[in-house]
C-alpha cells in the first residue's frame, strides 16, 4: 500500500511529496526542495531507501533538490519521459505530458495493481485553480494557456473522478492565483468546483487564466539556475557568520543589503537606516527575491536564532546563497555601538482614518497590488505596489508625512523601509488590517 507524506514550504505556497511503498522499504520524492533533511528524516523514520527524485517541471520559484538527493541519498534523477513507467516497489509511476504551466510540464500517475490511485499534478491541477502560463513571457502565454485547457479537458479526461490529486503549487503561490490551501484533493472534486475545469469555452478560459497577479523578479532567472545545476549545500544548512556592528556597517557601505527579519512593529521602534523590513512572519524569500538582486551580499538582522535560520533556509531555497552573516547581538548591539537607529510611527487603520477626515496635509500610500486596489481603496490614496516604490517614491511630496498601508501591515512595513531608502523622513507605518476600514463603516473609492 502506497503512502504519501506532504512536505510543505509555506512561504512559497508549495508542497513536495515523499511517496513510499513501506512494505518494501522504498520511496521517491516529487518536486523536492533544496534543503533535503526533512526527506531524509522521513525516510529514516519509515525505514525507506529513497531510490528516485522527480520534478514535474523546471521550477521558476525555487531551487530543485534533486541533485542534493542524488548526492546525499543516491537517488536516481534521470528524467522520466512522457509515456514511460517507473516501478518503485509495488508502485508504478507513469509520466503524463501536461503542458500549460510550462511547455515540458509532466504529471505523475501512480498505479497499484493496475488501478490508478494518485496524480502528482505539479501545477496542471491546483486546488481550485491551475498554475499560470505567462512565466516564460507574454509571447507564449496564450499558447500555453490553450495547452492548459487541453490538459484539463483532453489529456486528463480518461482519469477517474476518485483519483487523489497532490498539487505542488497551492494557495499563496505566485505561480497561480485563486487556489485554495491544502495538499490534496480529488479529480472529481476539481471537475465539479474548480473554475478552470468549469470554463470550457476558449475566450473565457483565456480571460481567466491570463488575469494573474505580478510575480517576483527572481523568477526570471530561477529556471536558468535549475537548468545549470545549483551549488550543493549538503544535508544541513551552512553556518551563519556572526558579524559585529563595524563589520555590518562596512558591508552596508560596500553595497550589502541589510534585511531585518523582525516583526514590523519591532522594526518601527528602531532599525538600521536603509535596511529592508522583511519580517519572518511573512514570505521572506518572495520579497527579498523581488527587491534585491541575486548575487548581492545580504546581512540578516534581528530575530531569534531559530528565526534567522528560517530566513536563511528560505533564501537558500531560491538560490540566494550570498548571505554574508548576521548582526551579532541584533539592533541592541548596533545601538550600543553608537550608530544611527531610525524609527517609524506605528498606527492602526482607525488612526489613519482620523487623519484623512481631519484634512491635515498627509499622503496615504496603498502598497497593495492592483487587484486589491481596484476592489476599493482609501479616498485620496496613492497606489504604489511594493515593488514599484523604489521607482516612484519621488512622486511623494517631501513636505508632509506619508502613511503607508496594505491589507495586514506586512507589505506596508516593507514599503515603509523602501520609502526611507528613497529619502523620505516622516514615515508612518499603518500596521493593521485593512478590513478595519469596512468595520469602521468608512467609505471606499472604487473605480467607475
């Protein structure tokens, strides 16, 4: 009897899977992450030998762990071509050509005793969605969208409703919009509820699948990293160098990015001027990968040892290996050394509303994305999605304070740190839920 163990990467919105025949003590990993210790621990706990590692596609959002599993566990990483079968214990794995998310995309069909049991669908089928088709450029987006339509309604048509489906991409992944959270569904449930299965006409399908949110800039070279073969990091994470304030200051002056991983409210109370506020309570890798160029040295600041290690793990997963170290002693050490510490005001949505109604000079910056903005926004606010702030901050008047908000306060903290880098002085971080605007019965502006 086969067993499936889900291994999630929540900050990516992704899940990889260890699939095992525990009776025969063998297994494989599908879409592994670069940090492989969890697979090795699971294999040890289940008394398994990991014989193979497969990817459903060339990943744009993280470094594949297949080479790590080959080096540390002896896993076979040969490609399984569409139509070919792989036997692992009593399990048979067949590769199915399922283009759409990428041209070469494959799903893996698991059968036991000749019966189809499970589909490892990558991005071909997600919970309530399918993965986007525009990552290789707008010139291929429509072509791949039509391939995705054929995958759903032709290539997967012969599979039974009761088959279990294990998608790699899930809710929160920039590789798809609108998906639900979770690791498993059934093909029948998706056929009945998934809007991409329900949409069978070509133009409505194209309109739906091509209406996607923007994705982090590091995606543009991630596939090339995977294609070229990333550097091996081994079973355990490399050590983090401890840096004193003088060393951090020198690195910063030489162009290193200082990334503060504390919660936004802690950052507001005191931080290194010019640092990035990217809290560990959100997807550190996505925002670092969006705002900081690959190869630029990075210094991590703040947080506990566990939180710093978690930030390191996230960055290694996307191939950001140039972590110079961490500020030993955190912001207290920086402050004790006599160096400059900046602060932001921290307020709630209700405070922002009072300022708006007072008509005092102030700029309100909405750091949410375009889809959120058009659904309703604070009257008079300036829309400036987080990644656009470095390029548009000069549009904000310098003679009045600027209050920046998002949906929860997390992205607003990032945007606030970018505004400081751009030279603004009085910055107010609205660190609260935008839904409070509705709760307070305040009017929203909605485009006509």
